[in-house]
């Protein structure tokens, strides 16, 4: 049975691909192929596949980092929202107190004083 690649296409059916490379690089790959017990072609293919898999791994890590950054950002936004909600509640309470204790004071001045106390 003829050799097949990982996607089960018989090697004999794969169109050859001419590749130009510097002689020094070719010697290095030939030495690596000899050490790994592979043909020059198999060594090149294995190294290309490994580099692409590494790229996918790096992409995965980058996506995980981005997701974590988004989660942190969301927690910050939620915290800010909670603080603003609390401030609104305090201002609403202050306005209710103004309405109850209205003694003819200038409301804008009293609101400004209350806001200053809240901060």
C-alpha cells in the first residue's frame, strides 16, 4: 500500500512542489532529516506542520489573554456602575429630604452642598 499523508491522500497523488533554498539551509535540513530518520521532504513537511500548529497554539493563548482582559474590563465596568448607582440613590434620597424639609432655601445650593458631602 502506498504511503499516505495525515489526510489520507496517497503520496503518489500529491503534486510535487519545487522549492528553492540556500545550500546551507538545505544541509541543515538534510542533517535533521537524517537524525530523525526521515526523508528530506518528510522533514520539511513535518517542520512546516509543527510551525503551523505552534502558530495555532499561540493564537489560542492570545485569545485566552484577550478573553481574560475582557473579563477584567467587565468587572471594572460593573464596579463603576455600582458606584454610580449608589451615588444616584444618595442624590435621590437627598432630593427627597429637600422636598420634606423645604424651608425656602435655594435648592441648587443645597444640592451642591449635598453632592460635595457625598464625594
